[in-house]
C-alpha cells in the first residue's frame, strides 16, 4: 500500500523540501551493549544473581547497527543536495566503537553521559530528545529495541517528547524526487509512506542488517577525532523496584504401599473419601 503524507514543518525552520538545495540532517540514536553470545553457560545458569557481562566484548546493538547503515545509504543517495549524519548514544560504552562511526562516514558522534541507563526508558528518551531538539534534524532513526528484555519504549517516547510523527518497524528508506520514502512492516503487510517534513522512525529487520566496514586508512584518521560530549539535562533519580519471587514452598508426602493399587487406596482413604462423602 502507498500513502502520501505531508508532515508539519518545524516552526521557524528552513523549508525541508530537499529539492530546494538544503542539506538533509539525519540523527541516529544507538546503544552499545555486551555481546551475549560470549557469556559463559555457567553464568547463564546463575542468572538469578544478575548476569555478569564484564568479560565479554562490547558491540553496537543489532537494530541500531541497521539504522546506522540505513542513514549512511540515505546520505549517499542525497549526494545532489547533500546530507549530514549524526550518531548519538546515552552512557557511552567504548570509545573505539564510537570513533569507528567517524570512519564509516558519520559527521558527528555524540555521547550523553549517564551511568544508570538500564530500565530507565523515560530518562533516556528525555536525554535524547534534549539533544535532538538542538540539532534541527529532518529524520531521526532508532533501532526498534536494544538488549535482552528491552522494552522498546525509547523510540516512541522520544518521538512523543519531540512532537514528531513516528513510523515503527521500518525496513527500508530512500529518496524519490526529493521526498523521503519509508517502507515499514504492519500486521497487514508492508506499507510504503512518502513523507515530507521531520519524522522519527524505528528500524527493524532490513535488507542491509550490518554496518559497513571501514578501511585501515579511514580507521586511523578517525582515531584522531574526539567524541563530542553533550551535557545531560538534570533528571530525577529513577527508583528501581525491588523484584522478588513469591514464596512457592510445597509440602511433599510420600505414600507408602506395596503396589500402585495399595497406594491409590491410601490416597483415597486419607484425602479423597472425606471430600466426597
């Protein structure tokens, strides 16, 4: 299905029609997570005390990696008018991974310091929205979720705080005649949207799932660049709930008897007979 949508222009901003010669500005929000495939089997068995990931390598969340590559491909197809790509994360994680985004073509890589980012989707969304508001972006991309047991709330919460239309489960993005075209999955199948104006979108399964690999020369040049630090806005401390399992102690009684029939008779006489008499 095809839909043509003309979204509202940002107040007081430039005309967002890319045919006018304006450079498109794309922001991609990403998260650095532990590679859970490297967690030892023994640590999975003892997960009740919390999963130890201190020894595993870090990686860019898979859906965020897809969103990062999608933005670079849009940048390439907008070569006639130009496009600038910014990547932003909350809480950092690994400088070499972040600098690697410079190597593959990102113009800005930004970190918003925040130590306790887990289980805080409202706070993370507020921090991202604060940065995005300052950047006058035409398109904001997110991976649809990040990490084990992730709620997937950050993308729609951020879009709500920004006052932007939100497109979920985006599978492809392109330009047609200066218009942004997004393809996204719906319960009824693939839907194609032609959009004009600022929009936020979460990226799910796409054709190009992996971020491109930089050359050694590109990596060496990127290593000399600094990660931008964006000061986190003041936020109330998040109080995490105390999770506990309800007591499920059970009493076990061993039934004595020489045969199955004898044991069944004992159960009947002691527990069942009185209930049906």
